[in-house]
C-alpha cells in the first residue's frame, strides 16, 4: 500500500491510497465466493457458475463494488497509521480506480487539526459572581421543603382562593353552543397553576363549593384549536370539592423529620445556608471557568473546517441517542414525538459542537504554550479512578486503553491543567451596578446638550 497526502484549503487534505493489484484480485475473488450462490447462470446450478462466466454475462465490474468495500476499511486504517497529519474528521471516500489487473486507488478527503494562534490567555477578565446567601433565600428554600412535606385537607367553610385545589365539573360554550373537548368532570385544578387558558382560574376565585359559576374567557389568538382561537367562551363550572395544602410548622419536630444533621430550627437554617452557599460557589466556579475559556477563544485565531464540525455534531447526536436509549426511547421514537428530523437535530447541536471544538483547541494550545503535562503519578491516579468507575483493576484498564488510549488520557489531563491555569490567572471584576431608572433620568437631564 502507498499513500500520498495533498494539503487543501481551510485545513482539509486529500489522502490518495493505492492498494496493489494482487490484493484487489483477492478481494474480487472473495466477493465472487460470497455472491455466487445468489447469481443464476443458464446451464449451471446456483453457486456453481465459474467467475468468468458470471463476469461475461454481467460485466467484469460485477464484483468491483463489493471488492472495494472490502478493501477500503483496512487500507484506510493503515493509511491513518502511516499518515503524520492529525486527522479530525470522518473521511469522504471517492474511488479513483478499480479494475482487475491494476492497483486499486481511492481518495479520502479529511479535515486536519487546525493550528491555533493564541491571543491573550493570561489575566482575562471575568465577572465576579455574588455568592452571598440572604435570609430570604434560606427562608424560600425551607418553604420549598415544607411544601414537599405538606398535606392536603378538605375545606368547607370558605370560598376558593389562590393555591387551592378545586375539583370541578365544567362545560364550555361559544355563541351558546357547546364545543368539542370543552367538557370535563371531577377535574382537580390547582388555582394559580395556569393549567387552563388565561383568566379561567382567576375567575374561580371567590366561588363556593356546590355553586355553579359562569367563567367568561377569551381563547388566545394562537390557541392550538384553530376553530376556537380568539373566540369568547363561557364555561359553566361547579366546584364539587375544595382542598388546600397545609404546610407543617417550622419547629424542631419538623427539623427532626427532614434533616439528619440538625436538631433545632436554628441549626437547620445554618445547614440550609451552607447548602445554598456551596451550590452558589460551585455555580460561580463553573461560570468563571466558562467565561474565562470564552474570553480565550474570543482572542484566538483558528480556521475550523466544516468536516471537523460535522463530525463533532454527528458524534454529539450519537451520544444523545445513546442517552435516550438508556431511558428506553429510540431515536426514531424521539423524532416522531418531537417532530424533529435528523438534519434538525444536527443543526440544534451545531453551536454546542463549535464551542466544544474551540474550547478543546485553545486549551491544548495553552497547555503547549505553558508546557503543562501530566505526571506519571497523575496518570496512575486517573487510571485508578477509571478502574473504580468501571469496576476494573488498573492493569485491565491500561490493557484496554493501549498506547493510543494512554496518549488520549494524558492529553485530557493536560487540558484539565490548562483549564485550571486559565481560571487561576483570570481577573475577576464586579459587574457594573445597574442604575435605577430615576438615577438614569437624572443623569440624562444633567448631561450637557450636544452642539
């Protein structure tokens, strides 16, 4: 096998691979053996016709396509091993020559890893996030926990109010005529959930159990049923049952039920405050990391070929399909449910795919510029973590990874070091305080008029 590499524009290359004629002959013979039982030749039993007879009847090229398909995967793999370029896309294959007695030649158009010209990557500016926790945030978090532990009780001595669960019968009319789909019985409606069209739930506030109430509403202009869109309607409703949620008292007994760390309300507030603080700190760290990398990307130069982006998009769609499959949903089902096509999915992943490529490229460039490399100890620690995750012995992980896998792990570790380097060297700046409207109007009034 021989290989020629031709550099093209925009970080593309054409690999021309030549396979000896003898290997093509073997592939043609293999294709004949696989297909001869499917071919009928007058005067011969199925599978007994000589290859030459089949080629005379159907043409010498009858087995060429199967032979080419047999040769290309292995020949392309060998070409990748021989090629010194860093290929970052799936190949676009084109058969150049396939003829018995001559070398088999095909080309593979591929994307090459772009070179990155770094701009500023030390001291990039990022906004500082507020991680302070207010008493109001603590109270809101505790109220959500009380909400989760609430109980529902019947109410008989008052009218409907916001937050109640009203079990209703209803029937809708447009111009005095009942419409299809507008009737329901024993429907549990939470007032304020906005489950019904605008104005419906609000109109039930003040109604009493057992009484019929007329609810006057107008369907939205973009309502899904075109025959009802924009039309005024009257719903005759009867509240059959009224319930409300009762939240548990915030006392030491409640704390004992929901917390394993605290015994008193005061201790519980401190526990919740710490949880919110930890969450905010992690969010701030993630945001700082993302902002710092985006700043480095914005000041760097790189020419990303379309084939590289397309390969990344397809990989992300494939990963998404695997996650769906783990939930028992096939990609075909997902596209049917959502009305999405394969091309639409690719387009949806395009911005994320571009960002992933850009991030990886600039971080690799930072690692190279700062000579950031993983030590043997760090590599061993990573292998140990992988072994624990997959329940394997470290030696088995190394065996499965091989040399190429080890190289990838070391590159990943170097990229993580680059992330830490960029973030540690970033400069935090508090976002400019937003002026109130009044302050802005005052400033505008005092500003000198332009001549």
